[in-house]
C-alpha cells in the first residue's frame, strides 16, 4: 500500500533477519557442519523461519551452502582418507605419584579400515569398484538394459592387478 509521495509502507512485522547472520552462518557451518536445525537454534528461530530466510536471502542461502561444503571437503574427507589409509597419533598420559608428575607419550598405530577403503574406492573409482554395472544397448527400435551384480574385488585381486 502506498503512502505519501508514492512510498511503500511495509506490511507486517519487521524482519528478524540481520545481515550479520550471513558470515556467522558460513563460519559456523564451516567449523561444525551445523544442520539447519542447529542453525535455527543458534539464531533463536524456528526451522520454518530459517527456511524462509534462505528463500528470501540468496546470500544467506549461499553462505550456508559454502560453509557446509567446506566442512565436508576439509574435515570429513580428510577423516575418511585417514581411516582408509591408516594413521598414527601420540597418546599422552599424565600421572601423579609420590615421585611427582609423570608424563608418558605412546605412539598409537591404527591400521587402514576396510569399510572406509571400500567407500572411498566406490565413490572415487566407480568404474572399477561399483557393485552393479548397467549396460544399455539400442538397436532396431529396441533398447535392452542389463543390470548385473559384480562381485567385489578382494585384496588379492588388486595385488594381482598391480603385479601385472
């Protein structure tokens, strides 16, 4: 509805969205991988309100997406890679005895995890590690689609492939 001089009068309540939320949402998502529900709690609003903000504020929506992508690629992929390839870390134990404080450092080794390897390979090399193969053949006005279950490669199979 127009007021004096043709200026629009806002209808309804003022927005509870603040531009500062854009950078905050990106930073929180990048650091913690926060879900929309967790963001709604942070911004003290309902999930429905957060969804409306994302629809009305393209920069806010993009900031959330970028933050979540950064968390996924930096933290989650790195963790999966460590589990798939194995890793080691130093465990520090501090004890107090009658002789005074004692600090012990032990290097722990974790072997590669088969499940993480399989997940990594199926996603990074689906052409070689997919459980199902699809084949479509067209000809004479007929399309034939064949789906086969392919047995998973074993460690021994990959060793034979590598040795030639």
